DNA sequence: TCACATTGACACATCGGTGTCTCATTTTCA
DNA sequence: TGAAAATGAGACACCGATGTGTCAATGTGA
C-alpha cells in the first residue's frame, strides 16, 4: 500500500478495495432500512467479521462518513449523466427523477431523515444546488408553475421519488411503472386529465 | 382510583391523568423528531423525572403503545370530523389533507417510518381503510384519475402531507400556505396550469 | 516454498440506555 | 392541619452496542 517514499497509493482493484467496497455498500443498504442498525448487521450483510469491519473503519462515524461520501458520489455521477444531453429543464427533471427512483436505496439512505447527516462535514448540498437551479429554469420555461415556492417543489420532487422507490422496494409497482407514474404525478398530480395531455412529448 | 368494589375508574381529570397525558404528548413530539430518542429526553420534555415516567409506563414498549394509541385516536377523531359534511370525495380528500397537515407532529410520528410499528398489536389500519375508500369514490367521481393505482395515490397523499408538515416545522411555509399548496400539488402537480383552474369549487 | 497480508474467532473493557428500588420531599385533598 | 398521593433524586444491576486487543488460520504473490 505504500511505496518506497512512503506515499500511499490508491489501487483501483485488490483485496482491500473490494472488501472496503462491500462494507460500504452493505452499510448503505442496511442503513437505508434502519439507520439504527448495529455494525454487526452491516458486517454480516457484507460477509465479513466485525473485526474486519473495524480494521477498515475505526469507528461507526467513519463508516457513516464513507457511506455518505459514496452515496453522494454515485448519485452525483448518475445525476450528471442523466441531465446531460437534455433539451429542456422539463426533460432534465424527468430524466433525473427516473435516475433517483432507480437508485432508491441510496436515495432513501440519503434523504429518509432530514437531519440524519446534519452537521456532517462530508455532507454536500450538491443536489440541493443543482435541483433548485433546474427548477428555476423550468419555471422560466413555463414547465413548472412560477407561483409556487421552489423549496416546496424540491420537497415534493424528492418526496415523490421516495414514494416511488418505496413502492418498488415493497413490490407494489414495477420499476418502469413506478418511474412513469412518479413523473406524471409530479407534473400533473393525481387528478384525472380533463383532456388527453399531449405535453409528455 | 379504585372504588369499594375494586373496579378501577378512569377519571377525565386529576393529577395522574394530566401527568400521563404530558408524557404521552412529549413522547409523540420527541419521537416524531427521532424515534431513537431515549426516555430521558421524553421525561425532560414532559417536565417529569425519569422515575415518574417509569411509574406510569413500566417499560419503553408500553409507552410506545400508549403514544401510538393516542396518536391514532386523535387523528381518527379529527379525520372523521373533517370528512363529515363534505359533499364529494374530492372535498373529503381536501378537508382531510388540511387536517393531516395541521397535525404534522402526529402524522410524522405515525408515518415517518413505514415499519416503525410493524407487528404492533395497537396498530390499526383505520386510516389505511378510510383513505383508499375515499380515493375509490374520488376515482368514480372523476376527481382522481382511474388509470393510477390506488396504493400509489395513498402513498403520494401521505407523502405530500408529510412534506407540508415538514415545511411548517422548518418555518419555510405558513400553515395556511402549506395546506393550500399541498392540496393544489396533490391534484394538479407542480406544472403551470394551462388555463385557470376553476375546479377548486 | 516462504514471507507477508488478510481474515475470523475470541476475550475484554467501556459506554449509554433501561428497568428496579429506596428514601426524602412536595403536593393534593378531605 | 394531617394523611395519602405523587414526585424527584439517586443508587444499582443489566444489557446491547462499541471499540481494542491478541492469536491462530487462511490467502496471496514473489
């Protein structure tokens, strides 16, 4: 792990990297269900002993930080990819929502409890920066009502993603159907359409 | 507390009743914020010692049960009152939503975590019975789209109430504004209205 | 094959929350 | 005012989760 100069390197593969990744993934999945889950449960899910877990993460907090960083990175990358190549803010909102619904575990882990990561240095408001910006553009485009507070729109946006992810996790709706109905509900609510809406382009 | 026959009575007022009520209310409020909050925090919020709390509730579970029962009872009563006297399912949904938003603490306590009370004997699906029934009628009326799964509508309904209650708790929106925008969003989403909607009766 | 890295299985101390108990003090009410 | 009820303060044992350490077994790569 350290060369002759004592500089630690970061190999992309290798035993340690794989083990570490397994633990972080297990933490996200387990804590998405129940943030109070003990390290025991995470070690079990990652198929390692609690000893090994403690070798990689000295204490619970450092694993929380790592999981938070990982979850944000995955979501950031996926979000950026989803948004790129869209022709309008309306399209960006839809594309982004489909990604968020698809990564439900991470979404739930990150946003289930608003003050779960309050005061955590790792916490980045990257998405909370990007989303309001898209929404403002969508309002300028006329795709989103401009007489509604952006903070409200953000809340509803995440909330609907959350419900959709939960519906998938509970096997109530398929992934595709869940994403479709989520997008529809976000823009048009649950009211019956007075006419066939042709604006789904 | 017990008459000559040894039959325990349930006084509407009295020291014990007041103390008990204070503890249960504190539990709902505290656990709405964080369900892992220790009994310590509840006792403090209720302005009693932990000794007293344990005199009223032998263990944590019995306090959880009492809080759950109380929360459901309040919400049931308020919901029934809200729904009565409505002319249509559409009105019932709106009236009920305004109540739920207004009792945000209780709503959050009850529905923040889907499996918080899983397996609890006290848990009643009273609301989960009433709401789908109203929604089915709303679909029959044409006020809610009938090509959307009722389970999805229920999820979105609670979710939007939850966001509205959170917005109030975070001082982002006023109680009135929050309820208004919640109702609007539930039925029509966040898209700009193509025409002025006259269907708010 | 051999040296080293990695791991699992324990043992152990620690810590915070829980539940029980006692006793002195305060409050309530007849 | 006086007895009973209610409370607060604290001591105590208990338990599960956490964090540290050791040691033997297994895996890995030169």
